[in-house]
């Protein structure tokens, strides 16, 4: 029998000696081969499984203090996840000690801030002062947290109606500079500026409303204009970055429209809608359409905007308008397009029992029927749908449901069923007759 | 309206790139306490009309469990349970050892056959001749090898001969080279560990609830020991919980374990698709029709996903590890709709694929570990449109990967949930790429089960349940919006109950049953679903959600959550400084609750049980009897606060109801019965006892001895036949003497005394501490005063003579004390620092008693006239104790007062004052201008002190100076 098996102690001893040797070697040469291969294998295993390592999980080489902090954190987490806020608050009274530890990390500081605010959210007797203290203290605990906490602080103030205070916070954060800027920090700065401008816009709106009520002097007018200028600089800046800027662009366009700068407004909206670096935001086209409509743009431009929206969101509620626009135009191809748009709308569950769409479809089909070869056109559009449309719309279950909930819908649908699916015997229609 | 798209969304940056490192600076801190964004709402016309909404709102609906434990739904069946703790791959040496020890024939078979004839293992020499010459006798090894099975001390049981054989043969005797075996074992253990930590096969979960009407429905879940039997249980959600119908479930035996069950119902008809590793089946049923199997398809590669269409009944998506997604129209067969050889966005080295339907019946989601694409089934060649990808747009962390995607049709027709190990995202398919919402779900293990909690009628708020496998977690997330308003999350994630935590709330189990139950309850989760309904059953019933969880042991546990709309709880800090009244009210109520908390806690379950279940009225009565108990609870400040807290937070009741307890009791009983009482491990190390107990040789014993033995045997026999007790009369005298009584006085250090006291119960122990810390000085003083007063009255009643002697005594005692102090500082300090505690005062007192009962001797010893025991002395022995405790430190208890005519009271008060205040004591000492007493007095002390030699030395060193001295006083009267 091998010795190692009979005497595992011996073997481990030998292994230990081996380790010691390796240790000695690795001390001399940190880039030892065996060492690095060990590391890489560990990494590989780690990345293979989607497992998470949490802060509250025991780590190696932790001292007594860190160990008790971790246990405390575990208790806090447990209490918070089960929404036992009082208990969490009691533990939390001790946890900030971790901030006094020399090696506390940004994550730990952020954690202290996050947990404290969350607990404050849920304690019945927390006051605004408590929040301010937490935000202010933790803001200055680390440079990496400053911008984020400032922004959150201003959100908190905004949500509680302290718009002036929030603006003050944002202004302070705006002028904060520290070392080299990372991308996220840069973006956060821009976001802070944009939010500040949004608050400027709000003040602008309020002043403007006052102004129109009071018919006051030029100086007031000037100050209102100042707000516009302050806001527009930053808003213009942030709109250059790809992103979702719905509230910012709306306020910017409103201000531009007020001062009659329609060119700039249209340019901003066009960029927002058609710039490929931006995400495909349906609202961009929606704003565009609304702006065009407000300024009585020609139908062609409206239809173009809606066409783009249709590509993105075929189920958008503006598609009803689009189909009626298409129906109004004289071109035959447009009527066919309208048929396509409506059929696509009806593919979606949310429109399936909507009477307006079915009525629209009925109108389009009638329009088509006035011309020759309409069956071909319908067939073409229904080609890809013929297998599942009957199951989607025209089963006996649907008939029963429609007759119960909306008899008019039943009527419209029944008349269309035969036209849309001519070569199939439908229970929907059969039951009707 | 479902088709509306929010008019304005929360602002965010769009960074189309791989996850960047800078985002994750503090990402592990969790997702608490952030608003993430704000959006102005309101009319611009009025100056104060502006309000903001945040992307994360502080509070959501409050859901609380009706019971503190999850309740088992099905009775426990036989199940295979794997290991629960993931093995450490580095333990392979241990596994190798086990293999060599337990499977020696496999490990050493070949060589042992060859070498066998050269070794001889039997005992003795005779048979040896039969064997070949030259064979080695190994019989001494036999015992040694026998012991190898056990974990014994290898040094102690070592054998040098064996060591030499080892070095000789270790490299030839093994059938499998250890290097090879070791690496294979390591690999296998690694794989096992990975599988236990995260097993993607069960993604989606094998539990489905198909609702019919009014809380009734059908629960499809796997059963049988291998989870290879599909059961359809009829269940109903009632006020008490989930009720199984008494009918036998419809069940279908399958060929492989069930991994996932997907279902969809459309207009009263329901389709259930079941996925096992290589087979997928579809069943169809309705409320009135029995389930019936429609079709089974097999896939060449392992299937990873099955998903039933919510639009068209009978359409199922099947994805497999080949990278293909198939549309399976039941009855027609599979049609390939998307094939992908590689991962979508980057190489994640994973063959896991997932499919879901979307709002459009012909657009499907195709997902792998890197992202989700929207694919139009009608145009096979067309590339998909990215719905979600692991990128910095979604602020993903590096290493994040997609675990599951789920169509949230119940909550919003355009929403999809994407879950990763860190976060959960809500994606709107109308606006791909940008997550509408992101949560940090903060779960320990990756969530691979997901279920949408349907919206309540008229409510926008929807819930999402995420479930993990190995840790059995369920997390409830809430969100709202997506129609008129943009999506926003509500409240922090809420963790629900886990089956493995149930035993804490249940009555204590016998250890080996506890082990069975614990193992069974900690089996990994295998599925998750929920039922939404009214708890009362009627239209006005409370909104409730029942969450069901399946474990791999085949058990289903449920918990009922009720919505708790607490108006006071909803109060938000609207203003910067809330009005004083509001605060006052809050504090008032909380303190109120704190006081009556425990009583309420006992009263609430009582009423519940009574009106919920009349058959359980007995349990209710039992509770009524218990109501006075909380009075004791209140004594403990800790218990009172925690109890009050539980009430205040409006959480679940602390103890499970009697019905739940009953269910659990039955369940655990059945479990023990099913699992069978395991025989005690027969492989225990047995010690040789054969020659240990032997009667010494008969020759040594005399005839008398033998005779006695004989008679004893006879008697024993007689007793046994008459079934009576054998009483040893004569021989009893030879029994070993009882060891001497332990005298706790002998150990006089603090620890020993504390331990001694603790034998007398907690009260005494606590009292000792109080004394030691000097916490009860006040009360003692009070007691003493009372006693003295009584004493004085008694004396007054007894007559002049006594009073006189009493005053005399006090004067004398004062002098002796003074003497003691001034002459021997060590003594005073020793005594003042706590010489005798209350505890052993009995012992001390008895000694003192003896000491005092020989007054003459003392008198002769010194000039101090020791008072003779007063006539009352016997009747109030107590008095002595009091004075004993009063004696205290001899540190010159203010001399002037000593001499006054009222020795007791003033004396005492000053005594305590001085003791509490060392400075004051010192001043007293200084002020005392007494002559040095004669040496003889000291001798009295010396003799006294020598009667307790052990006590003195440690006393000097020990104890805080402020330790109460009340108990440490020797009776002054004696001097």
C-alpha cells in the first residue's frame, strides 16, 4: 500500500513542505509560473459560473473588527430584505464604525450611504434634517461618491418640493472638480448640469406665468430671459450626447418655441429622431410629429414622421391617425399601405378587441373593394397571416366573448372575416349566420 | 390602455459598448436608497404645480405573510436527495482515501491477486505449512488493516513493518495510478460543485399554476422520486391557504425528469408544455376537461427551453443546445425559426438558448447568455433586432450574463423581464436596447425562476417574483407604469420565506429527525409560481397572493401574502420639519404598543384561530390560558422591545398558527415515517472487551466469598422469577463511600463563587452580580434600615437592660474596628474589597456563629468585652445576618457617629456614603483620632482571620473597589 494512503498526515506534511518551498520561491519571484497559472485557473472558474460575491460574504484574512462588521452587515441585510426596518435601524446604529477602519473601500462607504437612506425612507419619524445629514456626510466621504450623492440629494429635494434647494445642490455639484474625470464621472457632471437646467426651465415657466399675469417691466423680462439662456446652454450640450432626453428636449423646445426660434427647435428634434447614434426612441418621432402638426406642416411631412414611427412601433396609437391619413390620400398604394398598417396593429393583443381599428379596417376594405383586383391585394397582405389569424381572431370562443362584451365589434368582425380569410371555414362567421 | 407609450421617459445616457469597468466602482453595494432619476410632472401654469416623480419610488404595496413559515402543500413522498453542500474539488485526496479503503478490491485487485500467494494473513503457524514456502506472514497486519476503516490516530496505530512494505510496493500495487485518479476526481468534483451552485437545466422552473375561475385552478408539478411524473392537482385558494382537492391528481409517467413546465391559457382552454432533457410534450385541458397528451417531440441536443404561446393555443417554442429555436405547432411538428452557431454578442462559451413569445404572435425573443434579440418568424433570413444586450447601456457589470428572460404579458403586453445574476431589467419591446427599469435584486444565488404577479383589477402595480435555485430565495419586486407614466420601481426588494428556514419556527425536533427534515427542506428549489386571488373568497375579500415553491425533493411549499395598507405606515416626510404633533403621535403610539405589545401578540392569534377554524378551538383555548405569561416577559427589557417591534412594524405574526403547526406536524411525521428510521451506523469502531471483565481466579478467593456469591446468585434468580428487586443487605456495607461533600467555601475566588451561586438558579446568580457590581446598595440600605428599626422596636419592647448592652456593644465594636483599620491597612482593604459575598455568607455565618458562641474565650483573649448572646439571639438569627452584612469594611465608619446613641441608622448611612466615596472615607479616617488599641484586639482578628485562611489572600487582590460591601460584613456584634 502506498504510504500516502496509510498516513495521510505524512502526506499533508509533505504537501505543506512543498507549499513552503513554493511560497519561498514565489516570494523571491512574484511572477512565478506555477503561481500565475493558479491564478488564471481560479479566474476561469469564477467567470464560468454566474455567481455573485457579496460584501457580506466572509473573506479571507479578515480581522475581528471586519468580521463583526460583516456579521452586522449580514444582519442589516437580512432585516432590510424582510422589511424589518426598525431592526435594521438598530443594527445600522453600529455599522458606520466601518468608516473608521483604515481600509474601508468605496463600496463600503456607498453601502453605508445607501442603507442609511433606505432605512430613513422607511422609518416613520425620519425628518428632512436626517436626510440632509446623511447626504452631506457621505457626500464628502469619498471623491468617487460626491457627484452621485449630490445628484441623489437633489432628487430627494425635488421630490419633496424643495426646488430651490435642489437647484442649489446641483449648482454646488456643478462647480465641483476633482482630478481626472472618468467617463461615468463626466456623464454624471453633464446630467447634473442638465437637471440644473431643467430646474431653470421650471423657474422660467413660473416667472413667465407671473409675467403674463402682471404685465411687468423689461427688467423682469430680462431675468426670465436669463433663465432661458442658462438653461439652453446645458440642454443644448446634453442633447449632443446619445441618450434618452425626453424631459430635457421637451423643455428646450418649449423655450425655443416661446422665443420663436423654430429652426433650432426643428433641428434639435430632427437630430433627436434621426441621429443613428441615438437609441430608437419612439418618443423622438412622436415629438417630431406633434411639433409638425402644431405648426401645420404639410401632410407629406406628417406622413413621413408617422412612417418612421410605424417602423419602430407598429402598435403605436398614432397608427390610427396614420391609416386615416393614408386613406385620405388619393394614391392607391396608400390605401394598400393603410390596410397593412391596420392589419399589423391587429396582430397585437392590445388592439384585438378595439372597435375603432376594426372599423378603420372595414373602411379601408370598402375603399379597396371599389377597385378591381382588390382580392389579390388582400390575399397578399393576408398571406403570412392566414394560418394564425383565424386562431387569433375568429374562433368560436372569440365570437362568444365578443357577443357578450361588444356586439358591435362582433358585427364588424364577422363582416370582415369572410373577406380576410375567404378560403377557410371559420367558426366565428358560421356561428354568426 | 395597453397600447399607450409613456410620453416622456426618464433621462439616461446611451453608451453602446461593452460593460465598462468604471461603472462598477461601488456596484456591489446593492441597490438601496437611490432614486435613479426624476421627472417633472405637472402643470406649468400654476407656480406651485410642479411635482416630480422618481424612477424608484420609496414605497410600494406592503405585502406581508400571514404565517411566519412556508406551509407544505403535498404530503412528503420518497425522493432522492443529493448532497447539499457543494464539494470542494481540493478534497479529492479524501475521496481517494475513501475509495482505497472501501473499495480495496477495485483499487488493488490485480496486484493483490498476483502478490496474494506470497502473503499469508491468517493467524497461527500450523496452516502455514500448506502454503508455499517463502510466503510472508502478515497476521499482525490484519488487525491494523481492520482499523484502517476508522479515523484513528495514525501515529499511535502505526506499524513499522507496514511502512517498509509501503515504500517497497506503493508504486506497483495500485490498479489506477493515483495521479490519474486524482485528476479525474478533481475534475468530477469541480463539475459536481458547479452543478450544485448553478444548474441551468432547471431554468424556468417546473411548477405551473393554471387559473380557472375564482381562485380555483390546476397545479402542474412533477412528482415521483426522480421528478419524472407529471401531476395535475386541482387546487383552490381559500381563506386558510391553498386547498388540494380530495381527488387523486391526474398523473402521467414520463421517461425523464421534468425540467420545465410552461403554460398559457386562452379563453378557458389551457396548454401545458413540459420539457425534460431530450423530450418535450404538450398537454391540453380546461376546467371541465381532463388533461390529455397532445404530442411529444424529441430533440437531438438537450432542450434548454420550452415556451407556450399566449396568443395562439398550440404553438410552442423549443430551443435546444444546438443553437436552434423551433416553432412547434402541436400536431404538425417542429419548424426551425432561428439558428445561431455562436453567441449573439460575444463569446460566452455557452450553448444555453432561450425563447419567448412577444406581444406580436410572430415575433419571438431569442436569447442566450449575452443578450436578447427580437426575431420575426416569418422572415427566416432576417437578422434580429437587439432587445437587450450585456452592455454599458444597461450599466451592466463585467462578467454579468443573462440568466433568464420572461415575457411579462400578465403585467404589460410589451414588457419583458431580463434577469442576470446582479440585476433584473424590464425591457419594452417598443423601445429596444434601453432598459425601462433596472433593479438590483441583491440575491445570493443567480435567479433562474421568474414569475409575474398579475395585476390586481384597477391597479397599475405589478409584481415580479424571482427565485433562485440553490439558496431557495424568492424575491418580490414591484413596478408600475409603462402606459401613461414611464416605468418606475416601487419599494425595495422583499425577500419571502424559504422552506429551509421553517424549522426555526416549529417545535423542536429530535436530533435525528431534525437532520432528516433539515436535509429535506434544504433541497434546492426547482420551480416557482403564484396564485392571485381574494383571501376571503368573496368579492370583498382581502387581496392576496399565494406564492408556491417547488423543491427538488418534489415538495411544494406555499406562503400567502396579504396586502397591508397601513395609512400611518405610508406617511412620508413631506416637509422638512414635520409638525411636533405628528412626531408626538408617532412616539406615543409606538410606546403604547411597546407596553401592550406582548399581550396583543398573544391575543391576536387566539381570535384568528377561533374565527377561522372552529375545530381548532382547543388550540385557541390553550392560547387563552397562556395569556398571563407575557407579564413575565415584560421583566426582560430585551424581550419586551423585540415583541413590541414586531407588532409595530406590522409584520407577520411571530408564531405560526395552530393550523399551520398541525400541517407541519403531520408533514414531519409522514416524512420520518417515509424516510424510515435509519439504523445507527453499524460501521462504528468497536473496542475489544472480551478480556476486560473477567472474574479473578477462584483459587484466590476464600470459601466464604464463594458462598456469598452462590447465595447472591440464588437470590438474584429468585428475584428475577418473582420480578422483584434485589436488595443487597449484607454486602451493601462494602459499597464505596460517597465522596465527601463538596464544600464551595473552599474556593473563595470570584469565579468559583459565581459558579457556586449559579447552581442556585438565575435569580441568585443575578443577585450575585448585582451585589458584585454594587447595583443594589440602595435596596440593601433600605432593607437594613427597616430591619434595624424593627430590631430597635423589639429591643425597646424588651426593656432597658438590653438597650444598654446594645449601645455598649456598638461602642466596643467600633473601637475594635478602628483598631483593625489603623493597625493593618491590608486587612481593611481586603475586607473592604469584598471579603464575603452574600452567597457564602451562610458558611461564614455559621462559623461566626460558632465563634460567637464561645464568648468566654474571646473575652479572655482580649480586653474587649464581647457581648454575650442576647436572649433574643436565637429567635432572631436573622438579626445576625443583617449585622453580618452590615459589618462591612472595618474602615472606621465615622467615629463620631459611632458614639452616638443611635448607632444603627446614621451609622449605616454614613457607612454607605463613605464606601461609595473613597475620598469621603479617607477624610473620615483622618478625622478619627482614636488611640491605638491594644494588640490583643488584633489577635482576635488574627484568630478570626486565620479561621478562613484561604479567603484572605485572593480578597486582597480581587474585585472592583466600589463593589457593594453590604454583604461582606462580619457581625460586628460579636466584638
